[in-house]
């Protein structure tokens, strides 16, 4: 007998509706283990019933072994199910969920100009940096952090670092960094804002050209190239991706909050799936 049938009964799936919804798996102590979504609850839970030993099925098989009870709730649509799943994960943080569970760690990048000084911040605490023009929230902490510090290292060649005591007034906020530079070209400040917003990589191209005129930068050509690539990777995979989803969904309000980000992307994914299904039907 299958593990699923032994635990939940051979007739379990017959009671599950073939409707969109969310489902929850609990252990013997009643602790929530996992929250999932489905366009068809019966079909999705049937996949857990038949989970084998193949790599892509290991997670489902492990969940069936750990679970003692499964509950579900029907939603009005696949989109409603996707949004409900994200909200539940953000609120409850089940131990077997990873995606959306740590949205509070999604980073922002900020910029602030004061006279001839320009400050940049990297933070997961946007409320602490309301004086900055913030951009995000971005999904990858690693990609965003690497790009931020690559930019800071490159700006050392074209600007004059602001002393640490001048930066202390922004506070010592956990998971946050503030660096500043004097005498950066004013047009460069606006260019970086457009890059963070996913609108243009012109500032990066201009910086690369300026660095070719700097002897110290030329002497570290390989290192400089790595930093430029890191910033370009952030622009393509984080800034532009977020900008496209904002445009596609008509989202108002910027920056996008950490809690809203995954909801926004789920809305776009479900809209794309509906569009693809509509195209397939029209081609038949």
C-alpha cells in the first residue's frame, strides 16, 4: 500500500475538489509543515500520493512521510490561490517552505545627494532610510549585495570617499551599509537612479569609459571587469526584471515593498499563464 493511502486513506482524494486552492500539511503535533497552492487541488495532491524516489519528487515524498494531516481551502481562481499561498507563507513561515518565507530579507538600494556628497545604502530595513531614494525590493540578496559593493569599489576611482564619522549620522542599522563620495559628477547620480530602477545602464557604460582614463583602474583591469560584470548582472536579473513586472501589472507605488514583491510576481505569472492558454486555444 502507498504511504499516502496508509496515512490519509485510500479514498482521501475523492473528497478533494478539482478546484483552485491552497493546502496545508501538518505533523502529528499539529504543527504546520508546509503550505502549497494548486490550480486543481485533487490533481496536485494526487502527485503527492504517487511521489517516487526520483530527485524531483523527493520533497513531496519527504512531506508525505512527515505529515499526519492535510487540509485545504478552495479559492476563487488560480491567482487567488497563488496570492493566498504567499500571504500564508509570509505570515506563518512553515519550516518546509523556502520561497516567500524570508521576504523580510529582500534588499533595497538607495541613493541620496547632499551638496557635493552622494550617499549610497544597501539595506533590508527600508523604514530606517526614508531620507534615501530607495529602489527595490530585489529578490537576490547575494546578487544585489555583490553589485552594491562592486559599485562602491569602482566609485573610489572617480570620487573621494566620505569619512566614516560623516556616515554615522545614518545610524548603525542591522544588515545595512552606507557609503558616500564627494565630487561625483552630478549627472552620474541620476544615472545610477535609472540603473537601480531598471531603466538604463548608461551610468555603468559611462563609468566604464571613465575608468579607462584612470591609471589605477587600468592596472587592475581584471578586477575592474569583474565589478562591472557584477553590476550588469544586477541590472539585468534584478532591476530590469522588477521593472518589467511593474510595467506589466500596472503596479502603482515605488519602491515595491518586501511583502508586495512576491505577490506582484505571482500576479504576473498567472496572467502570463492565462495568456498562453488563450493563445493555445485560439491556435487549435
